[in-house]
C-alpha cells in the first residue's frame, strides 16, 4: 500500500467522521428542541408535585424491610 493511497484513505475516513458528527449534532439538536417543546407544556407546579410524590414513594420503597434487604443483598453480590 503506497503512502499516497494511505493518505487518501485517511482523508476519506476524516470526511466520513465529519459527516457522521454533523448528522449526530443535528439529531441531538432536533431532540433537544422536541424535549423543550414538550417540557414547556407541562406546568411547573405539576412537575414539582410529581417529583415530590415520586421521591416520597421511592423513599418508602427503599426503607421497607424487604426492599432494603434485597438492595443490601444486591450490593453485596455486586461487590464480589
């Protein structure tokens, strides 16, 4: 393989990576726009209330004896 051919191949790969990066950036921007649009429709007090309720439920779940024991067992199992 000649050095010229190798340089051409590297340049081709760089162009392909640039094209893929541009496509990903545009996709992420489109997703951000869609998320922003959907998030604006949800009233802030409703979102904060839902977060508080979810936190309360999660706290109750993890402080119950059965789930606490399962969580400890999982963490012990994962340590080994």
